C-alpha cells in the first residue's frame, strides 16, 4: 500500500493529505498506550498526530510515508 499514490487519499492543506482508514487501522493495532511518550517511542508520532489520525484529519504526507515505513517494520518483526 503506497500512501502517496493511494487514489482514496484526498489532498488536504498544502503538503498534507487525508489518511487512508486502512492505515489508521494498522496504527491502532500497533498502539500499546495512548500517551505522548508511548506513541513517540513505538511509532514516532505525537499524541496530537494520533488524535488527527483517528479523527480522519489530514496530516503531512512526509509523516505518512515515515509512519508507513515504521508500521511495515513493526509488522515484519511480529511475523518474523
């Protein structure tokens, strides 16, 4: 799944895009604690970013790219 080429993602404010709900579901599956410290340590995101993701608000495209790479790594560790 490519976030940048995903036809379901819509452009948001400059440099931002809406988040594919499948990506949000993957993030939710990886969250162990919903504190700023835990989210940053596990996924490299802030609590504010977490709130934007689950609310369906646009976030920076670069953040989505980095988040997807982190999810891929965590999922590979769980299955490997």
